[in-house]
C-alpha cells in the first residue's frame, strides 16, 4: 500500500472515505479499506472514536472489500 500524497487524497471523492464528513479513513483500495477497519478499531479502543463512527467506517470498508477489483 502506497502512501497517499495530499494531492491524491484531495482528488478522492468523499465516498472514498470511511468518515466522509471528516475525509478520514480512506477506503479507495482494498488494502486501505482493511487498514481503515484496523485503525478504526484501535482508535475506538483508545477512546478517539465513538462506536457509531467505528461502525460506519467498518460498514464502508466492508462494502469496498466486497467489490471485485
């Protein structure tokens, strides 16, 4: 998984993020979707995300992971 540059990140549509209103947790690739799920769980356990936010990220990532590439 390659690092997103700011330019690449800015060019992604809101739908390519687990939390589109914050443009956080990119899920534009399968690798990033898997990473978003893992990071969301970690952030939730640290008290930095609500359970609702974690669930939204998981659902968005699961939809991306279910797609055929």
